[in-house]
């Protein structure tokens, strides 16, 4: 059985009701991803701690040493092939 990790920022943004432009955009991208791709990918809006270029190498090294799958940790924008904006 495959295990999928959904980081808490994804369901949190799905239901976020704030009306600023950044939140509205992220909410729509998140809802689109959730509705269409939730069974296949790991996503996060947590760019400080998870989807962070400085952390990817460390996660890859530790998981490889432990014989674990190395996940792709990306934002919904990165998954869609678009550049993410500053978080």
C-alpha cells in the first residue's frame, strides 16, 4: 500500500477565507490540485521548512541513508511548471 503525505498547509489553504490576492491565488491553485491530483503527489506551501532548496539535499541524503523513498516536495505552482513567487 502506498503512503501519501499531505502537509498541513494544503488542507489549511483549501479552506482559508482570507481575501488578500496572495491567499486567493494560493487557495485556487490548492483547490485545483486537491480536486485533480491529490492521489499522486506530495505538496506543501511551507517553503521555509519543507519545499526549500536548502533542505532538499539534506532530506535526500537522510532518506537515502535510511533506505527510504525520497519525496518531491513542491508547491502547487512548481508542480504545474510555473515559477513560484516569493513567499
